[in-house]
């Protein structure tokens, strides 16, 4: 299959180009498109035949449910049962934006979306191209991140092309994704708000609206045996081709990293380092990238997947990556890095 890339203006999406993409979605084919978090691999969300193609293009396990993307609250009412006052509060506060909410599903939602669960994940993306596509299609768009399953999520059209070339007819290039990490997934079905996947909206953001915000126990380290409530959390994710070793954040982090670097280069390994502005001068390495300053974790989040792909594409054997403090969006950054490393934490 030939894969076409079209540029669409993210501030003021061109009608004729959106129409071209909608036509493809209506014929049950896939379109990759930008959102504010990462690029999505979109299909007409109420068409079983279209949604099945997502699993094939990504090589995604069938038991991992998908998010439906909406452009209005009316659209939520078409697919979700009993929208609680708490859910309304969150929708008001954070939509459009990087928050996915779990609802009881209506029967109109195909089983292939929910992987057999009686709930459906919904979010309204903060991106004009995405919103216009959904509106013109007239139904929710089902979209996981537009990467091959297991690889880092794509934050620009070029990253999507790397994974989806020859597998889908169209990629919309709407520039860099602003957040760079996926949405926060929150479940309100028990009395508290429970975070199933940390992301663009932080615990502190949610605490403004709930007395108590909990983390799914499966997110905590050493609890791999627990069954996560977001099925996707159990898979190896975001993995580069190279081995990635994550260095936990501490005062001796840079000296521990340096030691490992020296040892590996002596073994003739090609090693790359992912560091921060504050530490970049502490290393004497040829392949080294700074993700940004520790004073601005949003920028580090924005650069994370992009730079992992970039350093990986230099053909390194091992990537040594510094950890950050697990506060604010740092929790989401460390969640992704722990998975990228496959548990290889030094
Ligand atoms: O930012 C995002 O959320 C991006 C953009 C494209 O919107 N999408 C995304 O989708 O990250 P995906 O498929 O890569 O991740 C969806 C996550 C998975 O961990 C999945 O298990 C969880 O949401 N999920 C989906 N439906 C669920 C449900 N009914 N109950 C619990 N978790 C669910
Ligand atoms: Mg994903």
C-alpha cells in the first residue's frame, strides 16, 4: 500500500484536506493524525471492520482496548451510559486535553474497541485537526498511538512514517505534538479517582477536583504480578531497538552512569547517553543528547520519545538514560522510561 503524507495547518485546518482524510476514514481505512499528546492511528470508531485494521497495522494484542476520541459532550452521550457528576466535572475542567476517562459503555460501541470490557475509554483531544476530523466524520475516532506495538510513541509525522510506511494510506502532518506523552487515563467507577496510566494531566491537577486521587497499585514497582486495570500497562512498551538502562534519580546518579558508560565502552559497545542540561558537561561522550532542564519537566516530557527514537536511529547498542524526580509530569516520564528499559533500572 502506498502511504501518502499531507501537511495540514494545525491552527486553521484546510477544509479540502480534512475532507480527503474523512473520505478515507469513511471507507473504513486508517488515517494517522496529530493530537496534543502523541500521533494517533485513527479509524471510524463505530465500524468494527475499520477498527480491526488498527490491530493489524500496529501488530497490537487483541486484549488491549482502544480510546474513542470525541469532539463534543453529545458524542460522549451516544457511546457512554450514566455520565456521573464527577465525570462531568473532569470533562469541564480538562477537555479538550490530555485526559482519558473510563465510562460504562453503550451497546453501540463495538466489542473490538473495549476488548470485551463493559467500559469504554473516551477523550477529547486538544488539537484542531483532530477535532475537525471527528466532527466531519460524524462519529468518534478510535485511535491508539500510531507506533508499532512495543515501540516508542510517535510525536511527529516522520516518526509515524517510520513505523506505518506501506501499512496505511494516509498520514496527516500537523507538526510536533505539544505534550509528547500520552493522556492520563482515569477511572471513576469506584468512589475515588484512580489513575490507570499517568500522563499529561498530573495528580496535582486532579487533586484540585477530588479529595483523594489514587494510583492503580499495578503502577507501583515490584507489583508486576497484579493485573493492571488498563490492560495496556502490562505489555513491554516504548522500547527502542537498543538496550535502555534507566538510572534512578539520586545524588550519585551521574557517577553511577559514568561508571557504566566506561565499562560498556571498554567492551567496545556503542553507547548513547540521554541526560539533562544540568549534567551534560559531566560526561565525556560522543553520542549524548540533553532532554532539557530539570526545572522544566514539561519540556523533558515533550522531547522524551523523540530523542529516544533519534539516539536509537544512530545505531547504538545501549542507551544510558538519567531518571527524574517522580513529581508532577515526572511520574509519567518515569512510567514510560521504566517500561522502555524493560525493568533494567540501575
Ligand atoms: O494520548 C493518548 O491517549 C493517545 C492519543 C492518540 O490519544 N492514545 C493512546 O492510546 O495512548 P493507546 O491505545 O496507546 O493507549 C490506551 C490505554 C491503554 O493502556 C489501554 O489499556 C487503556 O488506555 N484503556 C483503553 N480502554 C480502557 C478501558 N475500557 N479500561 C481501562 N483501560 C483502558
Ligand atoms: Mg500506545
